[in-house]
């Protein structure tokens, strides 16, 4: 599945909202959707979305802290794991189960620990603290083909700054979804994000 490297982070979503919200995201062109595990009944939401949108989107989990969490997400039909930290046990279990792994990194030490453990891509978090300059400095020593995502402070207004330093994509949290937002609100923001991504993406 060729997709835009935009991960929609639906922190706080409920199982009842999962399918309608995920559907408008996919219709807008965002096909990587993360349900953080500190959301209500997150594994239920992942299962519902994966079953409704399998083949059209990849549904994964965020804020994954343990190997047990990885197994629960895999059982529900999730296909990728995002963690806030570089935990080799979580990354290793994710790889063992054939899921994609996007751990959070903040330093070169984190980044190389994640790569050695089998990460699919790296989530620079919080990107607003590292800034584009910090990411550029680290990108110089990282494997060139490894996709890098800016998360925490990335939004359509600054996508170009992160593209310029070699990021492949972004994680969008409160920009794209806050509890209580309607599907129409999410669709509108998703459309803006996709337009900014398509305009800024290096050809």
C-alpha cells in the first residue's frame, strides 16, 4: 500500500467513534491511523477499525509500553506499534510478530538502540523541542533509507521545515483529533493536512 507518511493520532477516541472517524480520515487520504492505548477501550477501537478498513488503511497502536500490549494489538488486527520511548523489548516483540515498529527517539543513542532492535522507522518526539535543526544533525548519521517522522509540534504550517531536513512524514495528534470533535471537523483538518503534505513532499 503506497501511502502518505501521515499518522493520525486519535488519542481519547472511543470504540463507538472509531469507525466513523477512521473512515473520514481514509477518505481524505490518510491511511496510517494510530489509537494510543491510553484511550478508552483502545484495543476494541483498533479491532473495530481494522475490521472495517482492512485493506484500505493500516490501524496501529500508540503509547505502547509492554510486550503484552504488543500482543494484544496484534490479536486485534493492528499492523503497527508506536511507542513513546526506545524500548528494545517492545521493538523486538513487534518485529517478531511481523508488525511495523515506530519507537520514539530523542537522541542518537535512542535512534541507534531502536535501529539495532529492529525499528521500521523512527518517531522524533517531541519534534517541537528537537526542532528541524536537531533532526537534520541526527539524520546525517542515520541510515539514509530509514523513514523519520516528526511528532509533537508538526502541523501543516511547518511540514516544509521537516521535509527540508529529510523527514518522510509526520504524526498529527491534537491538530487532527481531540475528543468531542465531529467526523466533519476531522475530515476538514485531514483535507488540509493532505494538501500541505502533497504540496511539500519532495518529488
